[in-house]
């Protein structure tokens, strides 16, 4: 299910891996969202726990739940995989009303495209601001900053993982 959101952000980068290797890596939602599961200053010292259905987020209709704390407040959300086309594209979106601080309902996903010597990874988020926020001007600025941090972390984590496996100058095996 694809619908239009008011706000959009995306990050992309070259990854020294075949499209299949890269898709397999980022298709692991626990790995992809690892920046949320570790305590950090962006999470206000809190972190999120990830819970999966039997599909573990790796098939159409699979559900993922996240819950935890950020800045001392309880957060939770549920996502469903809405598009799944290995090794090229995957997207998921929140269902119901997420309990989040800076963004409201969202749709996220990634695209993997072959490129000479590896692949290009594009991670995107389309989102709304949370409902009932009084300081919308501040929330809007923070949401843009958070969307950039989140998508950049996902791309940077994949780049770092494969850079360790395929150092510069060592060709990526094509499959």
C-alpha cells in the first residue's frame, strides 16, 4: 500500500557488494534498525527493542513491532512490509498511530541498484508530523534532522559492513 506523505528524506551511497549481498544485509530489519536498538544521545539515552512475527520482516505482510524509551518517554510502533521485491526494493509503513516524539506515521524503504564494482543503496522515509503537537515549527525541524540521521545511519552501517569485507582495490565478486 503506497500513500503520499507530507515530508520526505533520503540518503544514498555506494556499497562494495553485489545487489544480492547488499539486499540480504539490509533485509535484516534488526541489523537495519540497529541505530535505534543501541542507547545513544539521539535516542535521549534510551533505545528500542524489536519484535518480529514469523516472517521476521522478510516477506510481504510481515509485521515488526518496536518499543522502548527515548528522553524518558515510552515509545512504540508497529510496521508492516508493504512492498517486497528482492534484490531490488523493500518498503514498510507504520500501522495505527505510532507513539513517537518527532515523526508520526511513516513509510520507509530502500532500493538497491547494481553499479560498477558494487551497488548503490538508497534509503528513504516519507513521514507526517505527530498529531497534536503544539510546537509544530520545532517538531518539523527536528523531524527533518532525525530523518536525515536515521537514513544516513542505515546507509553508513551497510557501507562500513561491506568496506570491511571488500577493502578498496579488491574487486567485488560478481554473481
